[in-house]
């Protein structure tokens, strides 16, 4: 399995997940040029993509969707609510509807040797989901999970995300920075609510419940530009992981913060 974060943050999100045979993107919230450059760092082009999986229709997840899929004829997968919302947003431009493929909010499909399972999340979008990726037929069940834009970590969601070898988990904001910051009151309430985003502390608690003895990387993603910064997110999550049953050294989990501007190193396992 492979995982590379191309961009992650409140201004745009895009990750690459795949095997030696199958490669997909999760979200395309940045420009096609940046996606092309990110893929090039691991020797790929958009022509190597077998699909694009969209978590929900907000602009920071679909900004480059129409342009890149139209140019490279890439199939797009998302829930019907997400696809409808993306079309109604007007951000896709003139579009070949045959590229759109509706999926269940809680279902499984296979592309090549990659099994993809979706799961509903709590966020203020039409029908948002997170994703689990597994190498089909792999007895060792290598698993990558991508879960951002989470209002709260329900028991069902935690059960779904268990067992990952690598995960990208939201750590959107520091509560104190958000409360003291310049956002209007309604926006602060939205972010803090059950259909908003995970704080650093909530992210750390969720990750602690997902730890296992074979985790190879934990990326913190979707950081707010205005209400968080990478050192604070890292240290807060690190503190929440204290006393876990596996290791008190987060270097054993390869805990890191996904960049909003630069692609991460390619993780292969």
C-alpha cells in the first residue's frame, strides 16, 4: 500500500492512496497544477489515476475536480448527495456526467486490487463520508484510512477506522485560538459544533482509541490556517497520546503533520 498527502488544510485537500497496480486520489481541493506536481514527486501523472474519491462537496475538497477529471478522463466517486452538491456548486464547469459514479455512504467497492469502503461522518455537507482503503486479497489486510471534516468521533466511526496501518486524521483547530480569534460568532459555533471539525484535543483522543501494534504513520490533517499551527497540533495530540498501551514515544507511530503547501514523503508498506 501507498499513501502520500499532496495538500491538507482549510485551504485545500488532496491525498494519493494506492497499490503497485491501482492509484486513486481522495479529494481534489487544490489546482490541477499542484496535483500534477505532487504526483510527479513519486513518479506518477494523472494518467496513472484509476479514480477520484470525494469526501464531500465543499470547495476545499473539489476545487480542482472538474479541470483534472475533464482533462484526463478520470472517473469520480462520491455519494449521490456529494455529487449533486458538487454539480450545483458550479465549480465543475462543463462536465461529462458519465464520469460520475454514485456510491453508498456506507458501502464497499473494488477498483483493480484496491478495496474502498466508505462511512458516513458528521459534517455540514449533503452526505459526507470518510474512506478506508485495503489491498484486495491481501491476507495481511494492509489498511489506509482518510478521515477529516469530522464534527465528532462517534463510536461507529471509531469502530470503522480501527486496524489501520496508516491514517490521515483531522486536527483542525485549537479551541482557545478559535474562541479568541477573528471569526464571527456563527462560524465559531459551526466549527465547534457536532457538524463542524475536530479540535486538536479531540483528534488526539480519537487517535488514542485507534492505536494498534502495527501502525506505521499517523498524519494530522486539515489544519486551520487561522486557528492552528503545526507545532501546536503535534504537541497537543502528543500529550493526548500519553499513557497509551503501545508506546509513549510518538516517533514509534511516525506522528507528523500534513502540510497545506508541500507534498509529504511517499509512505510504502
